[in-house]
C-alpha cells in the first residue's frame, strides 16, 4: 500500500502474539494484492481494464468495498469518488509529475461514481470507456479494520493497528486510553493535538503525505473530483468514529469539502467527529468535540 504499517498488541503468550502480528501483516499484503492499481494482475486492475466492455466478477470483498465507496459518494455528494483515478492516474508524486490542462480536460468527464454499476451477480461494470476506480481513499481503513478483527481472533483484547493515516483501536491501552496524536501538517516532528481514545477508529488525511512542489505550489494526492486538481482549502482533516472504513473515506471527503461543509457533514453523523486544520494552521472541531461552555 506504499505506506507504513504499525501494530501494537498484548498477549500473555509471546508466541501467540508473534503469530497474531504475522497474520495481520499477511492480511495487509493480501489486501494490497487485491486492491493495488499498481499491480497489473490485481483484481482491481482487471476491473479497470475490462469493466467498460463487460461486467467483471469482483469477489465479495472487493464488491462490498466498492459498494460502500459508492454509498459514501452519495453521502458526500461526490466529494469522495473512487473514479477520481481517470485524472488521478496522471499524477506521480514521487516523480513530481502532474496532468496538464489538456489531459485534465480529456479525463475529467470520466469522473463520476454513477458510471460504476454493480450487478446482482457480484459484478462491476462501467457505463463509459476510460472510467477507472482506485480505492486508495478507503482501503487502508479496511486493512486496519481487518487487522483488529484478526487480533481479536487470536484472543487479543488491547491493540492498535495503523496504516499510514488510519488507526483502529481494540479496547484501551490496558487501563488507560490510547493517546493518538494528530500530526502538525507543517512539522513532521510535532503533534497538533493528542486525543485519548478507546475501541475507536481515527483517520487523518493530510496534504503532507504524498506531494511535490512546483514554483511554490503544492500538488498533493487528495483530488477534487469536479476539477481534477488537489484540494486547496485545508492542510489536514481527521475523522473519529466506530468504523475505520468510514473514518478513512470521510477524512478524505472532509479534506475535499473544507472546514465548513466538511464539519457540517460530520454533524449529521451521530457516531462521527472531526477535526480540521485549515491553511492558516487554525483548528476546527465538530460539535461533539467542543469543550462544554
Ligand atoms: P492517506 O492515503 O494519506 O491515508 P487518504 O485516506 O485521504 O490519505 O487517501 C488519499 C487517497 O485517496 C489518495 O492517495 C487517492 O488514492 C485517493 N483519493 C484522492 N482523492 C480522492 C477522492 N476525491 N475520492 C476518493 N478517493 C480519493
Ligand atoms: Mg481517507
């Protein structure tokens, strides 16, 4: 997944602990093989190659994740849109490459989650040629959810599984809450705020994760589906809630939507809270996180 994975867990039996960690890493690798658009032989690459010509069997797991992605697209009015990749594929943040205006104009019409059609038979089809999907905004949340699920199966009751900006907690840190820091978006070594959490998920999307600069302008990996350009309003968006699949997709969504629309969306979801750091470094909290007056 091109990201760092970290696992903390407790088990009375060190051998079982080691087995649990190995099983979680193996699971992350399995999901990467299934969902990476960079691997030619992954199922998602097959879908991207073929689904405009014929319905492609996705397999339950991928099918469900695509379905959930489309639900979030509806909820966010398209701020979260896995078809962003028709333009997104032309960015290479390592090489400092980005699509020119002509390429964006050619590809932008293929961004629309409504082009993705799910069949009752578990297939995925695209209504247009050139549509591509990429689960980069939701797959890590799914991976850490699966990680905690596996830990639980090994009898673990206290764990913290992180993939990049996505963390899922199991229980507390043996008697105290887990302390999860949100990075200062402009200082790698500094934490903007630390939040005590138990049994929850927390995801942060930031413009510092993958980016390059050109003439003082930052080009990063969170794309506004309506323009094909990186979202400009905020530096990071964090979402906290019970399910890492949702917090992952919502952190990307809130990043695209910006402070006002993003936190308005969060206020409609009773189990979810958000923290946004804007381009001036100012922090904004959703209503459930406001200290009482
Ligand atoms: P991170 O990868 O740093 O955890 P996110 O969870 O915000 O960050 O995911 C960003 C990834 O989501 C991008 O690398 C890309 O794969 C994908 N993405 C970018 N823009 C969108 C969008 N508007 N909707 C859905 N996915 C997106
Ligand atoms: Mg995300």
